[in-house]
């Protein structure tokens, strides 16, 4: 029946229902009732004081209530992934460990170290929110509920196309090999792939290099900087350099 979002900590939400006010400190992942000492629990309107977001005003059929929150003990850290790249973000102490969006509670006034790890074919481009750095590591002091976002972009020069039905795009040779069916052709862009390629699925595939972003053939080769192993099945290479 009503919704209020903390302007300073957008992961902190309040909803007014016909059964009271509920609060979330992790962007809606979980909710708890906050109806202590309220004489009316049918809420039609909610508003947050933008100068003091710990103060919530709740309008009911029986009057206006003012609720003040005193958060101690632990705070929520909410992580949001931005961009089309592939990635993992972890925290120390443990709590955040995800490839998408997630949240966790940490002790008040503790320091949480976040690390962003981009997958092959993607790149980390920076933090926003509680962190504003462009390096993969950032440190957050948990003196309130906080939100942070990391952006990961695809490195299109590392695209790999698997010619099955329909053709699919991948961002490493290994993931393309796993997705391919026996008899498929795998086309790789003309760049250097720094990875090991283990062909262990018993498939017969063709790996062709030297393509541009439109997957038209080019005059240069694709390079694999790593170990190529054919454990099961067969692999035919064309326009590929391995070192």
C-alpha cells in the first residue's frame, strides 16, 4: 500500500501494508516487521526524512506515527553487478561471493575488502556507490548499511563463435569448446587468448582462427598463449598459433 526508499542507502526499503510496516536492509531479499508500540497497523503512506533517514513517518487510518531506527551490531552491504561482462566479486571477511547481485551482513565499524575478478574476455572498469575506485580492490567501512556496484564490460576482441543451431557467442576458447557439439566449427577472433584449452569431452571439432568482429576471415592468425591438450576426441586447427 506504500513504499519508501532510503535516499542515502537505497538498499534500505520500507513497505506499508494492511498488516503493518516491514523493513528490508538488503534491497528486498528479506523483510522484518517494525510495528513495536504502534497502535494502528493499517498503513496508507510512508515518508523518510531526507535529512535524517533513520526517521520514518507512517500514515494510518488512525493518525501519523514517527518511527526512529537505532541500528547497532551489524549492517548490510549490498552488491550490484553492472555491465555485460562476466565476473565474480568476493569479500574479506567472507559474505559476498557472487557473479550477480547479492548482499551480506557485517559487524558495525568493521572494514570489508572487496575484490573484483573479471573472467577471460571481460574487463573490470570501476566501482560506484560506497567505492569509487577503478582498481579491482576496494575497502568499505561498515558504519551504516551500504551499497556498492561494479561494472564489467565484454572485450569483444575475444569473441568466439560456435557454429551450431543457432550460432552462439562465447568469450573463451574453453567455454566455446564445452558448448560445441561434435562436428561443429569454432571460430575465434584474431587476437591472443591467454588460457589453457583442454579438449577432454570426446568431441570432433574444428577450431579456426583469424576472424574479425563480424566473423569475416582475415589475413592474420589467432594465438593461444597456453597449453593445448587433446585428451579425448579430435581437434583440427586452422589459422591458429600456439606458444
